[in-house]
């Protein structure tokens, strides 16, 4: 997966699921009654299953963790996008109409369609679109009481020589505008799709650790800082800061160095991205794409590709069997040692 760190805090703490809320005192598991001690009697057996105190503490630890640090904590952009999911679903039929040029292909008995995006090799164009949409939702549903940092303020540190509009901090960007900005950087620097996922991990980690808000005034510099750091951590041949100055011709190397330095300090130099966190962000981006009718490119499964998939599956299956055999051998050897030890004690 590569050595990459990540951690991000949402502007609002995620709500506990109903199953977890049920573990609170006086919620599920007991009802008022006259026969039980203290006027409380157990509910039906099906409703009286409560997790152990250690399990409840473990759940609390998960929900307190930033989503960029824990593979089970819910990502910020998914939480932010839920307010628009119902509206998107209502317009689902119209958005997939032939007039809009979008349609989904479904597999049948004679034809199988697969996309070329996997967790280890995502489709770069679709992934950047999803990341841009995630950034859009973080801006749209931001909390205005959160602070911003001067180093990310575009008016104090402009990326171009053009005059920054007076209402720059109120102009919410469209997700297409965000996509063009990210796509330009990725194309010019020849970055990979995996780097885009790590970029989003670092972005959410910054929001969580520094407790700042992503807004129209700072989103470009925050995204730029996340891309800058992700490209150095993920790619074997990292892009130098001076190379970004060739892409954004009006920015100085000193500004890029300061942006990178402060970004790292806000992340507390935690740049590690566990494989579980990476996978979670990938699949959450797929969920976000589905909820917003973003269609990943698909192609018909050909005979050659089917043979390649079969060969790959056979190799993975063989590796799994070997791992199981080695595990059994190690267990058996330990058992034999225990038996021999016990036997020697009896003989003596």
C-alpha cells in the first residue's frame, strides 16, 4: 500500500448508530415493570441482548477516532453528502435519461460488464471526479463556527497574480470547477489515482487534527497542500516543489515550502495511511459516485480478460492455501512441544 499517513476529523462528530445508542442507560434492554427489582424487569429475550462493557468502550473508541485514522470510523464526506442523497435519488431517473448521455449497463446471462477500477488500481478519471465531489460536499455543508488558517487563505497567499474578488470567501465552487483544478495538477504532475485517494485522506486528517473548516477561501490551497504531500509519500518518483511552480506559474517555491511545512505540522507529522483506511476511502468514494449517478467506465468481459482473471484468482487461492498450511504446521509444532514437555515431566 505504501507508507502513507492520514487522519482527519469531521466538523461534526458522527452520530452513534441506533445499535450503539441502545447501550445507554435506560434505553434498550429494560422496561418499567412491577415485578423486577426496583420496578424494572427484563424485556423479551430478543430485545435484551446488550454488549459487554468492554465492547461498549471499544465502540466509543472507534467513534472518537478521526476517520482518516480508523478503518471503521465514517468518512467526513459521506456524512456531509447525506443531506443531498434524497434529492439525488429523486432526480435519479431524469439524470440517467438518454438526453443527458448517461446510462448504466447491466450484466445478463450472455453478457458480463466489468469496470477497470479496483482498490489497487482505481480508474484515475472517475476517482478524481469522486474526490472533487467529496471536497464539494465538505465545502457546501461546512460549519461556519470553525476557524481557518492564514497559510491556507487564498487572498493572503494567492495562487495567481489575478486580483482576488472581494467576495472570494463567499463564492462556493461548483464540483466541476474543483475537478478541473485537481485534474490539472494530476495531469501536469503525472500523478496516479491512488494518490488522489491519499490526498483525500490527508485533507480530512487536516480538518480533524487542526479543527479547521474547508471553505471557499481556503479549499484550493488545502487541496494543493494535500496533493503535494500525497505525491511525495505515495509515488516513488515524487514531484518537487519547484515543479508545481511550473504548473502554477505565479506561486513561489518559498510559498510551496511553507505550505508543505505547516501542513505537516497540522498533521502532527502523521503521514501513515493504513491499508484498511485506504480501502475504506476507496469504497466510500464508490458509494458517493453511485449516490450522485457518476458512472464508472465499463467494458464487456472478453475471453482474454476472463482468462487473466481466472489465472489471478488461482494464484491468490494457492497463496491462501499455503498460508493456511503454514499456519497449521506452526500450530502443530507448538502442540508437539507441549506434549513432549508434559511427557518428560511425567517420566521424571
